[in-house]
């Protein structure tokens, strides 16, 4: 994703040269504050359930039940948990 974003920015600036083969690895090594995370494969049933209709239904329900909560007072937490502060490896 990082590579695609950088290439899109460069293209907008008129630079159509592709990034080098190891550009992403070297970029992450130069910026120690960054880390990588491998994605997990989605189950087909979960992926198929992610439709515009389902998303709209969820947000309609969420607004009815929790609309009083300000967006800045919400967080996203999944099975991976939540990290507070900065991680170090």
C-alpha cells in the first residue's frame, strides 16, 4: 500500500519512473518509527457479507443506538487488540 501511494503521488507530480525493487524495504529501514503488519486472509463468507447494503444497515443502527457519542470519543478495536502509545521491537 505504501508503494502504491508513493507511486500515485509521484505520477501526479509528473514522475512516471517506477520505484526500485527494494524501495519499500529500504524506506521502512530508514524510518524506524514505521513498522509493518501482515494482513490476515478473510474468510469468503465475511468478505461476501461486506456489501453496501450491509454497511448502510450497520451505520443506520449505529447512529440510532450510539449517535450521541462524539466521533472523537470512539476507537476501533478488533481481534488483534489495541495498542496505546508507541510500540518498539
